[in-house]
């Protein structure tokens, strides 16, 4: 694990978990997802980069929200899209 975590990751003081384990944009489009991520800026839960629609990636690029967590059960990590950096919690 990288000891030098970026300012976005070190600014996260508490973790917001997914309210619902679904990608709301996939549900709207009728597409399916692989894994879910939850935005730590606005608490939106969207699908990961391995999913065909990559909604979280689009969300972070269009809004500038930098940090997401994995919403998968048992996974405890944060990811910063700006710095392409992960951290455990
Ligand atoms: Zn960062
Ligand atoms: Zn999606
Ligand atoms: Zn967001």
C-alpha cells in the first residue's frame, strides 16, 4: 500500500456507505452492472469501471467529485479518480 496518500483521500474523515445496492443510472437505462461504487462527495451509488456503462467514472469526470468507495460487501477501500490512488480504511 502506498503510504503517501493524496489530499482527496486524506480529507475523507468518515465513510458513507451505499444507501441502496443498485446503480440508479443502469436501472434507468435497463443496463446491468458488475460492481458498485459510492461517491464520497454526493453519496451517489453508481457502477464501476469494469461495468459496461462505467457510470461512476462518468460521474466523477463530469462533476469533479474525486473519491469513491467500493460498495461491495466485505471490500473496505477508497479510490481517488484524480490521482488514480487507492487506500484501505
Ligand atoms: Zn486524490
Ligand atoms: Zn451503471
Ligand atoms: Zn458525486
